[in-house]
């Protein structure tokens, strides 16, 4: 059975979540392309979107409509060709509405897993909890067709383990989209020990149609992206423990967040990134990796203390950022939590100015990430930037260069331990999945 045939009936489990909803949009668009082909006019297409509550599905309905409108607005020329025989559709708005209505008609929203019984392709995008994932995959195995193929969006759980525990006989592949799937170009693809050749071909073909950059990762917990991110975050947390006696927890968190963003020229600081992902998600990631890799050091007392206080970051239903290590005002950092005091220390207090002066006494101006993002000479400018850091000999530059060196070592160890095949793969994941301007394995240090 080829991909076109499998795309006639697809199910997304966990469809109302951050990842599942994006996957649903991508699949809906691909199904629409097939449905609109003249030779497929008589075929029935169904995309089953499954989640656990009706409230979650209501949010998904709104999200799907908004995203389909956006997709249609970018494709009006193509849609005019598709609807060329519809003389009643004249204005772009009418064509866009027709596309949204026709695509929306393919969708089934439900809390009932049994709707997956006729699906030949099933995407699993539930919370990163291996016990729940295995339970769901076992249920789906009993419900679905014997030839159904499963694509799991797990970001850390070994695929061979899921395959063995759920008894899928090689009919599962790791298909790790990055958030948000509608925008992010990267997908890590991970094969189990016995993933079928058919599924490998389907996964590659689907990624090609989505115009995603597929990067293979070995079936080792954490894979490339989170294998690096988890250790990068742990390094920053361990530095906070070192610095807290002199600067307090709030000051130490602020220092490592600022160094990683401004001095290392990243899109956001390391603790802002962990807040965005969610402290609970990061903790779960560490737990999974610690279990499967048998590495007890993949743990953080600091992170656990925040979780004990129910400070978990992540996003609100409207997309706004929840408070985590950092307090946010209109999605912008406004303060840092001091766990000893049990409160946020705001940026408008005197403590921040003193730390900024210690980090960068000459008030050196660094080009921000956004200014270099589309700059054709960004690599030259980055090389100059890091050469300048080497010559500054300040507290901030020393911390930054140590962080840069550690980040490189983490990337090199992913190759040494067989998670990635090459420097190129490690750098591609961090540059595409995390929007870094440069890969962690570089000649800057």
C-alpha cells in the first residue's frame, strides 16, 4: 500500500496538544491535495482527530480553522486552479472559504479511540510518558487494521522499546516533529531495530511531501535534539548551583540565561527555553533518559525544587507564556524566581544593573540573534564576535566561552556515543530545530 492510499484514512492521537494539532494541520493539507485531484473525486478521505476531552477538541476545532485559512491565503493561485470549474467562486475570499469548508469536511473530532479502526496511518502525539504511550499503542494495535503503520512523536523514548512493549512487530517509527510542527522544518526520524522497510519508505516520502528536513538519529534515548538540549540545560543548572552563594538563585539564573542568549547569540536564553518547553516536560525528558541510559547524573535538584513548588512553565491555552524560572509580562522576561525567598525578583530592581556591570564592565554591544538571522555574512560576524569574547577577559566572556566549549563537547559526545553519525547531523538539528545561528560543533572555540 502506497502513501496516497494510506492517506485516505488517518488518525492523530493527542490531536489537541501542541504537537498533535500541528501534525493534524499538516496531514489535513496533504489529504486535501489528494482529494482535489480529479481522479480522486469519488474517494472518501477521513482524518480522525482524537483527544481525551470535548473541551480540548473545541479548542482544536478553532485552531484547525485558523490554520487552514492561513494555508489557503498563501496558496490562492493554486486554489484558483483547483476550483477553476466553480464559476460561483470569484473573489479570493470565496475560494479560501471553499477550501476551508472542503478540508474541514474531512475531519472527525472525537474522544473515541475506536474511530482509528479503519486507519492505515496513525500518528501518536500524546504526553511524553512511556507507560501511557505503551498503553495507548497496545489499545491501537487491537483496534487498528493489521497493516496499520504508527508514527510516534516521542522526543526521548527509544522506539525499539515502544515497539517491543506494544507488540507492533516493527510497524512503528519515531517521527519527532519540532514545535510548532506547522512552522518548524525539522523532523528527527528514528527507526526501531526491526522497523519495516515499507514504513521507512513511507516516512521518507511523507517528509518529502511536507518539505521537511529529515535528520536520522540513532534509537538512543533523547536522540540528537533532546540529547543535546537536556545536557545543555543541566550544565546551566549546575552553574546556577555554583553561583548561587554569591548572587542568590535569582542572580545565578539571570546570569546563565543572559550569557546563553546575549553572549552566545541564541534566540532565547537557556532558562527561557526550558520555560517555553515546560519544566515538567524537561523533567520528564531527564527521567526517561536517566532510566534508559542508566545515567543517574541526568537529574537536577534545582529543577525538582521548582516542580515541587508547582512552577512548571509552558504555555496558557491562548499561547501566552506561563511563569517558570523567569516571570513574564506580555511574553517578555520581567523577573527571575529566587527559590530561597519564594518570590520573583523583578528586573526593575537594582540587583540586575550590578550583575550586568560585572558580566560586561565595558558595556560591549553584541549583535542580537534576530539581527544576524538573515544576514548573509552572519558566520563571519559570529567568528568576529567570538574572537572578541576571547580577547575581553571579563566575567561574562569567561562564562560564555566555558559554556560554548561544553556545548561543543556535548555535540561531539553524541557522535562518539553513536546517537548521530556526523557533525553535520548534530548541527542541522540544533540549527533547524532550535533556530541556532551556528551548530554546537564549530571552530569558534
